[in-house]
C-alpha cells in the first residue's frame, strides 16, 4: 500500500554536509524521473543537484530516509536525461522500492502545494516559505498557507456475505470499487459515510468501524477507510457519478482497483475473511 515509510524523518533543512548519497525526487508534472533497470526502476542519487541541463522551477528539502537526505524538484521539461525517463507513480508501483515510492508520494504533494500557493489566497500578494515550519507566509497580510489535505471517506459495506462494489465513469473498463467520497465542511467522518451512501446508492448502514487510512497523492487526499453492515434500502445509482453498483460474493469479484490503493486492501481483507 502506498504510504510514507516509518523510517522517513521529515525535516525542513539538511542537518549538514554528509558523504551519504542524497535521493533526488525529480518531477515533470506528476511524473517522476527514474532510471529503468532489469529488475525495476532506480532513483538518481548525488550530493548536489545532478542535472545541470534540467532547469528547475522549485526545489524542496524533504527530510531523510534511513539516514539519506531526500530532496525534491520540479523541472520545466519532459525530456529526460540520457538513460532516464519520467514515469507516473502508478506505473512505478512494484518497480520502485516501496519506501522510496512512499517518499515520492509525499514529495509530489509538497511540489503541487508549493506550485499552487505562490500567491496569497486572501490578498493576492506573493508568498514566501517559512523557515520554521512547512508553510508559505504572506508578509502583506499575515496569512499562512499549509500543505493541503482533502479527507475522503471510504466504506466497505457487507450484506449476507456479499460486498457492495460500484463502478464510476472514470474507472478502467470492468473495474469496480468500494464507495468513497469527500468529507464536506462541518461533517464528521460518520456523517459523510451516511450521506454518501444515501446519495450514491440509496442505502443505510450500521456498525461503522474504522479500518485504516492512506495518503493518496492524486493530488492531496487522505483516504479514511471504514467497514459497515447493510441496514436498509434498495440499490439505486444516478448514472452520472456511478454507472452501476451491486453485491458480489468473495469468489465472484469483478475487476478491482490497483493494489497500491486502500480500496484494494479493503476488498482483499473481505475476500480473505469472507464476512
């Protein structure tokens, strides 16, 4: 599952010069610069910025992973250096070291936040990075902008040994997933679950239980997963947000989301336990 590794230590500034190679998480848009290998992919390492011909639009120090400093940068071009290429994080799942992929997810979210908060949302003046915390500060009006997180609830609903899965227009052909939706301002997580299920599939649930959470960098979501039991209602979809929904037995599941997702973990846990 995609997540920031426990061995990663977030920091604002490097502790000092070191002979240890530095990891460089270099992005063109949402794609990460890697070198393809026979067994997968590798990140570039160097003590200083290693790509003189790549012009950066921003650079950030991230922290350290197992004692190795980690930097991220955004470049203007999509033309990689010789022997390297830009690939999406989804494409790198299972090919790049899992801990490095987790740090890459963290880096991508910070790059996107830094890019979209160059100016104050209150007064429009330019912002600057704070030296004492991960934030951008407006000297004109005093507003401080922090990295954005958008909470999303996800719920696995089970009825008589079958799991509720639905298909959205954006999904790959044949893929179904558990129900999910953004939390509205002022809502609790539980309220968001009940509202989403009523709006999207016309059912009610009971016995909500927290399952797990996951950072999801597309672009800045925090997925918060629950399990629940069906209580009442007949399935109904609107044909816009959802195209189809149904109850599936563990031995008759449709196409599933990527194994890097929390949705996959929720479904696999159901299939293994056969609630």
